[in-house]
């Protein structure tokens, strides 16, 4: 009898292992068909698997995506709701739930879900634009318009407000001169923007976006570096199934120490293409006319040209990484200043992750190389700068539409003309409110 029991146990274990192996093989097959965009087949395979893996958030998410792409919206919603219970911090799942609510005509639920996602600072800018477009369709189907506002208030410490040199003196052709020392200070900063999107088309088509942005920074002692900024950016958006095109025009004004310093006018065409559900390309060109307002700075007037290409990869439903390469050039309109004409190249990496439904982080890194065109007789060289910036932000949701954040940043510039080499640390703590 004992041998029979042992034999039955072995057979049960072997059958269980065989079943698990079959499930894993079918799961890998389903993932392969999903990645190949054969959603009809991936929906069939995931539908066969999900009862055996009800607690698998990843499988339920891909079942939901396959169901959505094949028009089975009720099944998709049920799958996304299971993911929500299993992994409530999953931002991608919340976005897919909003889209599914929209397709089911559940406009109130769609609006609430999209607005919750929009409040999270960890979502990429291009995803934010897509959410704005959905909300313009959802919120008030008759008027097809959506407006929201965002406000940040920060207290910050700046270790080098005046961009003082790394060393106490710097070299020129005739010897050395004393450098201006670093001056640190604390400040408060208020930033806000208002966005309105008006949808013209149906599922795909045109929309008009208007954005008004403002910034005030007030230092405790170093008031010569106080900043006031206001900008207005209207744009025309055109959406298709896999792409988004935008033509934006920017008008802004910058004041320093209560005196208007700079006005600019910009034209920015931008194009975004979705290669897959997790991979996007983003490219833009920018022309900017810089018009300095004070007589003593008119020689700084310049034409600014910028070309950029970026790739955004969704690493998981909680995280993404984006890399950008930017080439830019400035050319002076007149005068003889040698610190206007330059070419610059930048490499930027952003990484964001939502750890829990409450806490998220964003990491930023940038390398910049700037080469000036004009020779300096004072330094006996043509200026070249190598610069780097790293930053980390931690944000936490306190309650609906209200967050706190802590941000640290380090900048360093190393120039062959050592007068322009500097480093600075900035630490900011503040609150964010979305209306």
C-alpha cells in the first residue's frame, strides 16, 4: 500500500509539472504573438491561460491589451480591473483603463481615471499630451474642450547663485586675475501653467492646444538674480493611429531683478511615432528669435536653431526611460561680441519609476559640449565648455491632486577658459497642486 501511495504521489507531481510546463510554453507563445501585434491570436491564447493565472498581474495586463485591440472592451476592462487590484501603482494600467472606459462610453469613469493619471509628475510629456487629447473628447462631449492647471511652490537653496568660478583666480594672456567668489542664497519659487485643449476631429484629426506658463523666483539676498517669466504657447495637433504631429508657436518674456531682460518668439514643429506599445520616437525642430530688451545687451540678439531626436522606452507598467540627442546653434544678428556665436551638442537621459501608488522618483542626466566660434584675444583661445548635470526627484502623493516633492541637482562646467568653469548645488522642497 505504501508503494502504491508513493507511486500515486509521483504521478501527481509529474502531471503537475507537465501542466505547468504546458502553461509556460503557451504563455511564451502568447507573448510572442502579442509582440508581433497578432492581437487576435494573443487574445485567444491569453484567454485560455488567465484562469490558471488569475493572480498574475502581467498576464492580465496583456490579456487586457489584446482584448482592447480586438474590440473586446468588456473583457479588457475586467482584466485591467484585476491588475488594478494586484498592482495599484501601475500607471500604464490606469491609462489603459481610462481608454477602455472611453471606448465603452463610460465618460465619467474615463474622465476621473485620466485626470488621476495626469496628476502624476512621473508620466512623460508626450503621454501627458495624449491624455489631454482624450480628456478633450471625454469631458463635455458637446464642447470637446478640456482645461486644467498645475501649480508648484518650492523653497530652494542655491550654492552658487552668481555662477562664481571654481578657483579664486583665473588666467589670461597677461597673467592672473581674481575671480568672483561663489555666493549662496535661499529663495522661494512659484511655477504655474494652464492648459486648454479643444478637439476638432473625431477619433483621429485636429486639436488646438493653448498653454500659458509663469514663473517667479525670489532670492532672500541676491535680488539681482530674481526671475519673472511668462510664456504663451498655442499649437495645432494632428493625431493618427500611430503618430502625433504638432506645430507650436511660442512667445515669452523674461525679467531679471524686476527689469525686462529678454523676449523670444519660437516656431516648433514636432513629430512623434509609435513603433510599438512600448517604443516611441520623438523629433522636433525649433527656431527661436532672441530679442534682448536693454541697450547694453542688444549685442546679444541672436537666432537660435535646434534639432532633436529622442527614443522613449516603456520598461514596465511602472517605469520608462527616454534618451534625447540635441544639436543647436546660435548666431548673433550684429555687433562684435565673441560670446554669442556657438554650436552645442547635448545627450540627455530621463528615467522615472512609480514605486507605489503614493511614491515615485525621476532621475535626470545630461552631458553638454559647447564650442564658441570667435577667438578671444584676452584668453588666447577659442572657448569650449564641457558640462554635466545630474538630478533626482522624489515625489509623494498626500491626497488627491496634491503632492510633495524633494529635488536635488548638481551642475558642473569645465571650460578651457577657466573663468567660465563653475559648479553649483540646488536643493528644492515643495508642493504641487493640480486643478
